[in-house]
C-alpha cells in the first residue's frame, strides 16, 4: 500500500499515516491480501491394503489413579478401526511404551 501511494505522493510521515489509515479502515481489514500461499488441490489419502499397517496412536492422560494406572495408551488401526486400550502411567518411559505396544497390540 505504501509503495502505491509513494509513487505519486510524498510528505513527512507518509508511512505512519498510511499504516494508521489501513489499521482503522474497515474495508481494508476485511479485504486484506493473504501473505501465505494458497492451498493446492486436496489429495485423496491412500487406503491401506492390509490391516495394522497404518496406526493412530494417542494418550489419554490425567485420569484418576486406579490400580496404580493413571493414563491410557490408545492404538487404532486406520483401516479396520479396531482399537486397543492399554492402561499405563504418565511416568512411563519411551522404552516402557515400546514394551506396552509390543505386548498388547
């Protein structure tokens, strides 16, 4: 915007005045140019050919303590939507999570 005005006009504080005008102008705020690139066309996700090749893994944390466990590891197969819920603790290490996954899924 500043470049367009300063092609033909100039006065002391031109940049400040243009910035103030744009901030207060309702139409300028609604019609702002996007600085980021536009998103491309959507692509379809590939459907897995067999179960248990694509997984969704998540944790449910901050649960009341029951039998020494206060979290749940959730593992879901993307194709069949079959889900495993594994009780664990929030303090379980990465190595412990690998063991839980191997033994329960």
